[in-house]
C-alpha cells in the first residue's frame, strides 16, 4: 500500500487551536489540490479525533473528478477509513453517510455493543490490535479490499503512529500564513514523539500556493 500523508498547518506547525477547533488555514488553490489528491486515492483516512472535531465528509467535491472516477470503473468517491480504537465515532457522523464505503478500524477492546451499532450505522468494522489499532495489521486487511493508494488527512496522533510504524511513503504539508500557538494545540505528528532515531525525509519540491507554501517530501 502506498501511503500519502497530507496536512495543512500554521506557520508554527499547528493543525488547529488548543481547543481542537477547525481553523481555515488553506486557500482555494490548496483546497482544490486536496480534492485532486482525494480523487486519485482508493481511500481517505483520518483518526477519530478529526471526526469528532471537524465532522468531515472526506468525499470528492469536483463533479468532473467524480465523473472521471466513474468512467474508470471506480466508485465516485474513495472509501473512507476512521482509526477508532474504542468506537467513539458518532452514529450521525458524515463519514457514515451513503456517499462512499466506510471502514472503521477498531481494537479488540472496543465494546461489542458499540461495534454492532456502528455496523448498523453503515460502517464495515475492521478489528486489529488488543488495546489500540494495530495499523500494519489493519492496513494489510484493507489491502484485501483493493485499497492500494491511501491518503491520510490527520490528525497528529494518527500521523505519528504511521511514521512510527514506517508506513508513510509521501508527505505533503501546506504551511499557511498564520500563527496559532499553544503547547496544547495539535501538531503534525503528536503522540510520544521520536527520540534519537527520526524518520528520514527527502525533499521533492517546494511551491507557493495561495498565500502559503506547499512542501512535498518523499519518505525513503
């Protein structure tokens, strides 16, 4: 599976405020770039924190891109994946609507009544790991469903976990013209952090987009 991490962050590296409220960092050109990335992907993945904070649809906005997917024999929207160890995804979350298939990655510690309820709400549940989602195992199961190119949109703990598992192939970051601040505000890669050994990145290109800058990295 080829994994692309894409995120928008402030000039000081924050994804949102300390209150985890959604902040509009990108401009129209970057929003369109993200929509194109979604259209090129087999699935789009977020952590449950992103679902709770932003209630994203994770679907393709542009009509022409959806039509090209249909012409290629694909669903008009990529599948949606939520990493949710304890099944905290609300039943009325937009990722559970009928616009695309949805996979919920859970652990064995997830309450089984919640698992049954979320299945009835429209998600296909993938269980991997005892207390937390075992990402390598879960993504291997998703490959059996034909998912070969995965776009990850956050949040910071999920991104960190993917880097820690050495599962990221490409990183794209849009850095917007704002300073958010706050030591409790989420960053690109939260979690425990790396000490001593750090993921290596190879700079691919840098481009001015809107009033910010887009930086693309390959992960060897």
